[in-house]
C-alpha cells in the first residue's frame, strides 16, 4: 500500500532499548493524510528475505545509536515502500513534539535522518531508475555531407542499431545534440562530443546518441472521465466534452484534457520532446465539444503536426463541424476567406480584418460552409463547416462576419434577444440549458502518422445540442407553439 501523491505520514520508531526515542514527521502540505506507524513488532507488509541492515548506512552509525537505528530501519524496510523512504529523504524531518528528557541529542537525531536519507533503491530491493538508451549508426558515403540533426533523425529510423523504434523528431534530436548527448567515436582516446546540429557528417564516422528516459509530465495526471473513441501505441482519439479546457493555462491550471490524458495514458506515453506528456496538435474551445486526436509518441506528434500544419491541402486531414446559427446564410454553400486578428476594441475577442498587410492583417483564415437544414421558418440554420485553416475562434468569427452568429455564443452572438424571443418556450428552455455556443466537431480524418493508413471518425451531436435540435424541429416551418 503506497501513500497518496502528496503524503503526510508519521513514522513512530519505538524500540525496547530506547522507549523514549522521538516521533519524526515528514511533512508536505496536503488535503489528504496518510499515517503509518512503524515499530519493531509491526507485521511486515511484504517479505524481504534478502535484505539486511549490515552493509547499509545503519551499520556505519556510532554506538549505541546504531543498534537502535538498525532495528528501526529493518522494520521500516519491512513495512515501508521505496516511495515512502524517498519522501522522507525529500522533505525535512522534524520532531512532532517537545523533546523528552530521555530523547536522543540533536547530533544523534541528525544521524538518524542522515541514515534514512542514505538508503539507495538497490539496497531496498527496488528496481533502479530507467537508464539512458544509446543508439549508434555508421555514416555511409551516400549520407556524407548531411547535417548532423537531419542525418540522425532519418538514419535512426531505419539504420539505427538498437531495439527501440525511432520516435525522435528533428527538434528533439537537435535538443539532444545541443545537450551533449551525441558523440563520435575516435580512433584513439575518448569519444568526441558533437554539439553543433549543423555539423556535416563524414563517411565512416560512427555516431552514438544517448537518449535519456522521458521525464515525468509537468501537468500532473488527474482522474477525469474520458470518452475514448480510439487508441493505439502512437495516438489516442477522444471525444472532448463541452466545458473541458484542452491545456493548462493561467486561468485553468489543472482539470484539463491534458491532465486527464496524463493519468489515462500513464507509462504508454513515450515522451514528447523528452517529457512524458500527450502531444497536442490541435485544440477546441472550452465550450466546443467534439473529436480530438492526441499524439502519444514523438514520432506521432511530428507526423500529426505536419498534417495539421498543411490544413488538409495535402489531402491527409479532414475536419468538419456542426454549427447552429441565427438565420440562414443567403448562399447556402460558400467560403469565407477573411483574415483573423485580435480585436482592437476587445482584446479577449477575435475579428476579421480587411487589411492583409504583414503587420496588421492578421492570419489567413478560410472556412467552407454548407447549410444542411433550417428551422423555425429560417430563424435557425444547421450549418456544416470545414476548415482550411485553424485559427482561434475561426468558425465563430467567420459566421458572425456573415451575419449569422452561433446560438448560445455569449462572446460573438450578443444582440440576438429579439430572435430568441421568437422561439417556442421549449426551444428557449433548451437553449438556456445548452448555455454555450452550439458548435460540435463531428468529423475528424487523418493519415496514421506511423502506420500510414487513412483513419476517419464521425461522432453524433452531444445530448445538449440534440435536445435543442429536437425542440427546434417542433417549430419547423413556422409552426410555433401557441
């Protein structure tokens, strides 16, 4: 049984030879408390027949304290996991009460804490930390003259010596080179470090890359329910619900999709840029629901990022959204080609801009739309939007620019109270319950970044939008409830 990730636990070292030895507490601020009392007579939680205090830090302590400490440390080994021991080493040890007359002196107490901190994982019969993986390759005449970062990224994909798959992006390879993780064998002497990514490789050179194990993700994993649509070793497709932020930010430091994925994927994350975290290649607004694909490996992240950067122009990526708009666009099928920039009047909003200059013209944004149906004699339309680019709030901004903002959009759809009043009471109530923009990413298609196969996913409207559609269908063709 292991303590929580933020433990507050107490180790009571009670020994027959020193009954008044003080209580020690390893403290970390936490809302959860796990207490563990350990004594020489405690029942072992697991067997450790090969462990002995002899040869450990305890055997090197001065008498008479070493006998007491050995007994306490032996018992702690029997009933305490490595996580507990490391927690004691990480956090300051202090007494939990005033010292009794028979307590050990300060110097002896320091010895106890030092002894506990000096226990190595291998002494505790625990698995050591993962070691760095080394991959090697020999430059051929055909590859001579290539840049070091480019050559290693490509060469390790099919020529690397080692069992691990090549999942390193060029950016990650450049990072490893600059960190001194790449070396060249020398005929005499130690290998020479190569720290310049632009170095031109030469035929016959034998290069080695040391890849450290991925570090834990900085966004902590949190047990947030996820609707998994598809998952394999390289990527995961999820249905993001409305109300869930994709990535931690100042206003939303946790409880995000990334936190949920870190907890769900766990050790299956092989590392994005050297860190065990999910690779976010696209986003949905907090109040937009729908399909998202996330990379689990550096290689998948690189491949998916390239597809999203091309925005479907290479024929690999397709994305479609269902939007409910106020009114029906005059042209039932068309394209909005209008650059988007931060609004000069409200910095929290985006806006279309006419000037396409490099400094003030915003970013290119193109949305293709098709009216699928309309409700309430044209009061509301169901529109499918397909993106050729992916800008912040793009669909919401473009449909507003057409004069047809999304239902429920509190940012861009203000001033629609008069239209809302024309809806039936049932539709008005459903819109109130929706309480967000009526936008759902219902289709996602891409080429698998590793396997190369075409993948396509479609998802029905979430229940809140379905409820609104059902209510709107009740007033279709102007048949409003009296």
